[in-house]
């Protein structure tokens, strides 16, 4: 029996549009044609990575439709950490600055 091959990571997110914006700013290619939308908004999107892994994003509404036992996490914003490798320390710094600017722009007052 051959070993399984890791080829997909699926993240269930609360805000699909904010998620797309963040990961696009981080450098992921999420083509608009990969985003599945209904009248209630975006529910699925896919980014194909160069190493063959697909990163997929689903809305909580879609997760509940395909997994009746799925429940949103309590008291946390996330259950996952996603790491992205870049070419250099300078690229890390540029990415962090860009993402920090984006977070500042999208943050809403309490």
C-alpha cells in the first residue's frame, strides 16, 4: 500500500470576502472563477499552490451543508495555522508590512 499524499487543505472561514482579500494580499492566486457564489454570498474558493496542494476556503454555511456535525469553534477565531514560505527575510518583512496595512484598513472599531 502506498503512502497517502497530502494534496488539499480546507479552511472553514467566517468571512469569505475578507479571507480572499487577505490571502490574495499574501500572494495566493485565488482566481475569481474559482469562487462559488450564491445569492447569499461566496461559499467556496480554491487556490492551487505550485507544489500541487490545493487550499480551499468554505463558508460556515457550506460546511454545515456537507457535514451536519460541523460546529463553529467557540472562544477562538481559528483552529488552524497556515504557513507560507517566501524567498528571503526581506520578502517576509515586505509581506508582513503589506498584511499589517491591510489589517489596519479592514479593522472596524469596537
